[in-house]
DNA sequence: CGCCCTGTTGATACGATTCAAATATCGTGG
DNA sequence: CCACGATATTTGAATCGTATCAACAGGGCG
C-alpha cells in the first residue's frame, strides 16, 4: 500500500534533434531554428518502479514525454478511495494539463522503470505561439488522451471482472510483439479495473489455468491474443 | 430502447457578437474583425428529446456549442453493449474531435430539448491559425473534457450503485439553483453509471423513500444536497 | 533464518443482475 | 378530453458475481 523513498535520477540533457523516438514526439515537426528558441535545457530523468513523478494538486511546471516504461495516473476521491484513471507508455505525454492549469490533475507514478524527458511548460507555451504545427500536435495529444479516457470508461469500467482483465491484457499487448505483456501488482490491476485485489488475482489465476495466458517470468505474461479477443468479442 | 424519427430544426443564423452566453463561449475573445473572417454562417439548431445530433464514426464536419439542454455521448463496444461516457450541457462543446479527427468518436443524442450552435470545423481551423487566444481557449476545452472524463471514471464508474447515483444527482445539481435537477430515463441513468435499468430505478426509489430527494414533477427532482453530500463523503 | 510483503485461495455475506410481473406514464386517435 | 395501447418504471424473488474476511504460501531482504 504505502510506497516510500521513491527514487529519481537525472541522466542527462536531451538531444532532441537526434531523439530516437523523434517521429512520435511532441517536437517532431520542429525545425532546427525552432530549437534555438528552447532556452532552458530539456532534462532526461529516470524513475524506479514505484517512484512518484508528481503529485495530484502539485504546482504544474513541466510536462513529460515517456521514452520508456509505464506510468499510472491516479485520482483520489474525498472518501479516501482512489482509482487509476489512465496508464501511459512510450511516446505518451503526462502532465499536459500544465499548459492550461496551475496544478496537476493526478498523481503520476512509475509502474515499470521509466525514462522521461521533462519539458518546462514555459517552453511549450512560447513555442506554441509561434508554431502552429506544434499547436496541432498538442491538440492531437489532447484528443488521444480523451480517447484513452473513453476507452477506460467503456472497456475497463464496464462489464464483468473477467472481461475487464482480458481487455486490459489486450491493451497492454498492443505495443509489444507476439502477445508479450508486462504486468504490475494485483493491487494496481484492481485499481485500474475498479476491482478488489483479490478479484483481480482470481481472474488472472483462472485465465492462467484455462491456458489463455502463461507467465514465463514474474509479471511477464504471454497472451493468447486471438482467443482472448474471442472472450470479449 | 428504440427511438425513431428524431427531430431537428433550424432556428436561425447565430448572432455571435450579441450572444447571451458569449462570456463562456469558444468565441468569447474574438474581436469584431475576427468575425469578418467567419464566412460560412453559424446556424442555430433545435433538437427534441431523443434526437440524434451525430452518430459515432460519422464524418466530422462541425462542432457544436450547447446553448441550452443536455446531451449524452455514447460509445458502443464490439460486443454490442454501450455506455454513456459523458453528459454535456450549457456552454459545453460537443464534437471537438472534429478539429483533429475525420470522424466523430461518439454518438451524440439530446436528453432534454436542446439548442445548439453549429460551427463548421473549417472556420475553427482557419481562425485558430491566426488567433492565439482561440488556441488557448480550445486547449482549455480539451482540458475540461478530460477532467470530466476523469470524473466519470472515478465518480460514476467506481463504488456501490447508491453512491454512483448520488454523485450523479450532485453533478446534475451543480448548474441549477437550490438542489433542483432534471433527470432522464432510468435506462440512460443506468448507462451513465454502468448499472442495469432496474438497479438505477431501485436506488432512485430508495433515495426518495429516505427523503433525500423528492419529485415534484416527473423527472424534476429536488435534492437535499448537504445530506446527499454526506452520503458519499 | 525469519520477517514482511505480495499473491493466492477458501468460505461466507452482500449487492447487483436477471427474469418476471404489476403498475404508472405517455402519446395518439377517437 | 378521454380511452386505449405502447412504453417506461417499479417491485419481487431467485441467481450469480464480487467483496469481505481470514488463512496460508512463496519470494525477497535484512
């Protein structure tokens, strides 16, 4: 439940012009001249599993591009309960609300070891005034975020627990080859799907027994995608 | 279940300069000169209860500002089930995805009699190139939409059915004075909260019996806001 | 080695769904 | 304006699924 001593490390200044995920990144359309306008350096940071990137309500000063890893966004309700409202991975942006809001809307925590680029919001604001492509790219990001939120509602918050688990496995497999997918704690799994830890665990165990998934290493699963798909068709 | 012959009516060309919700509208910051750039007229439309405004997957050509009424956005799953993913009301925008997407992400249907202004997406795209305030306003709208989606996940898709119903009643009361709130069918209520029609109905009946809400007219409720709040604190 | 944390499993209680029936409401045409 | 049929809502009883509480197994770490 409680996660203490999160751990974060600075790993260098980003070289955006030679970024290896450049084509899917916020700055993909920027010219070399545009980069001259970026005065403050863009830092690269590494977070360990469980490390908090920012907290809900904290002053929002930066947005982040995920280079590798998996990040959860958590929201807390007044009654003390909480729910994971999104999972973000390579090339996704977290903290995009900093452009238009003073504070972060969620807590962001690394679920897997994660590398980020930190973009000071001032930089983004300046660039987006002069660069309409960046603006369009930003809009597309908002759209993507909203689409994911909608999927969360329809796929991860609706229907019986087994279907929700299956849909999440399929979602996690989307970006990895041959049905590989890396999971995380049963507690977080429950918080994604609006289920208890025990139910999440039971469903995973049952899928394993029925041969839909196997677990070569801890939390490294192999999914029988076609049959899983059939389960939730 | 089935709603046929939805009904829509053109009620005039909008006079944006003298709009009575101008301060909360997308064009609030536009100058008179900006409006000269708006070549195509902005139509005002009226929709009856149950009328479809656009369908999921349809070619997205316009976005709409809600002047009065209540609109549901529905998403359909491959297995045939559906879920209402957002409710939108006065000053909200629907179809904002048309700016960056070819097709609408949801079906939009009027739950109450509804008046809209239809803004051709071309107009928005042109204006947002030259007008950085419109830019910023658009971003703020995306942010608002995303925040609402997050509320949907945490408040309307999590926890026991009674709490979900109560949270929705509080949400509906937010924009109306003294705990008034206008509801809609139990079926839609269920589709908002991820519950069956029967469960939604039972919860409403129980809240009524316990005195938390009363129903002076059909689907016109009076809510005891402080005590309802206490229920979900 | 033993402790703590996470995950798994079991038994039971509770809550939501399902199916069915009765009642209320709405819209329409007489 | 009322009566009728269609539709929506409410209620009931049985079933099913999930939460809860509790116990236990396994792995990692001091």
